[in-house]
C-alpha cells in the first residue's frame, strides 16, 4: 500500500510537517537533487514520514499548540532570536531538517538501525605513560540515542529548538596526577 502524507497543521492524524509537493519544490533549489529526484513518490512519502518520526523523537522547548495534535510541532511558549514560536506555522528550520533527513533516509535505509554492537566503543586510551584498557564486552551495545548520533549536521537545523542538544550519554572527566 502506498504511503500517504497528512501534513495538516495541528491535526490529530498528521504524519508529516511538509507535503511531497513542498519537498519537491525544496529540492529544486539545492545544488544536487538527483538523490531525491531518482526516488518514486511512494519512496519519498515514506522517507518524509520516517524523517518526521525521527524528528518527533527529540525533546523540544516550548509547548504543543494543541493537546490533540499528533506531532510535536507547531509549538509555542519559546523564542528563537527574539521571535516567539507561533501556532500558525512550522519553522523553516524544522522543515529543512525534514527535507534533508528524508533524503538521507531514502538513500540509506539502514543508517539508523544501530551497529553490530562494538562499533565506536573505546578499547584503549593512552596519554604519555598513562594507559587505560577497557573491556569492550562491558560497554553498551550498538544503540542510537537519537538521530543526531547518525546525522550530527541535523543540529544546525534543530539544535536551537532542542532541549538538551544531542542528548549524548557519554561524558569524560579529565583527572591529573598530582606529584608531591
């Protein structure tokens, strides 16, 4: 069955922030649109819906405009560059994020399913004579905390709206040995 876009503002059944026509118009303005143009309308619709789901998995500042709306946007009670979010429109940056993420998802359908469990895990760290080795088996398995883990460039579109930025669960503390 073909995917159908519902992009009605504040709708209880919306599944996208943009229509296919809006996405196609956007890609007419980018330097290389071949990776979008070569997809069927159904593939594009599926990618747009999937991109919306990933965007909606993030935590945003402000409040939903209507408690019955299906999606997290539109929102209010938050300002960006001294401009209050309005319940009458989706911010351009949210739409741009959806367009670009949809293009990525349409061209790499496996990008957000995680890894084989140990990719990116730290095995050893060495600083001068100090060395630490980690048991890779005790580190987290191949999970994706959020879409920023796979596509960090999305933060340039969404970061100002997101509560907590990328939500990375990794932090490092630098300890220095003190000689007496």
